[in-house]
C-alpha cells in the first residue's frame, strides 16, 4: 500500500511538472508570436517610410504623402483604394468577383486600410496585377494570398490555367474616422 501511494505521488509530481513545462512553453510561444506580429508591423511601417515612391514617369515623388492612400476620411481612402485596385485588375485582365473593405486600424498617426479581393485570373494576368499592386503608388502590400486552379472540363493544353484567387491588400493613410 505504501509503495502504491509512493508511485501515485511520483506520478502526480510528474504530472504537475509536465503541466508547468507546458504552461511555460505556451507562454513562450505566445510571447514569440506577439513579438513576430510587432516586428512585422514595424517592418511594414519602415517600408512605408523608407521606400522611394515612383510617379507615372518612373521618377521619385519626393514626398511621403505620395506613398499614402489619398482621402480626408477613412471612407474616402477606402473608396480611393477600391478604385485603384479595380483599375489595376481591369488593366491586368483580371476578373474581379468581389472587393470587401475590412475595418480600418489606427496606430499613431497612420491608419491601415485593408481590402480582401476575390478574383479569377490566368497566371499571366495575376502576375501583372501583383506587380502593379506591389510596385505602384500608393504603397500597397499583399498581406495574405491564396490561389487554386479552377477545373475546366473541356480545357485544351493551349488554354491558360484559370485561378481562383483571394488576397488581402493593405495600405496606409493619414485620414481618421469622422465622428
């Protein structure tokens, strides 16, 4: 009986030790993830501040304002971004299915405007769209991206593969929400 109590106590001790280690590891993972998110946010802000914007002729705009989404309110900035993304999609030959405006996020003097795009494209038109988004003005970042091939029952080998694409595109503005 004493041996059984001793084994039970040892098992309980091991269980408590394992739970303590698990809690410590979980806290470490949460801390590392938080640091990763903060680092990514800082990286995007640094890119915003340090990237040299290009105008229509390829020359530098010379101002930080040229990198930002225009608009006096977050609603107007979101409309400007939606118009910019729609024009880029049309120019690239991409069929837009939807553009969803996501909630703006304010931090210090900048407000992040984000949109989720759903579209259908070929690899060539998708490449053109992504190039336009990431190298044009204002500064935009593709924050998330997913694509899958669309099954076409009678597609020939010469026809380009059609892709269903969903992406989150973000940019920054100085605008604030109006009360």
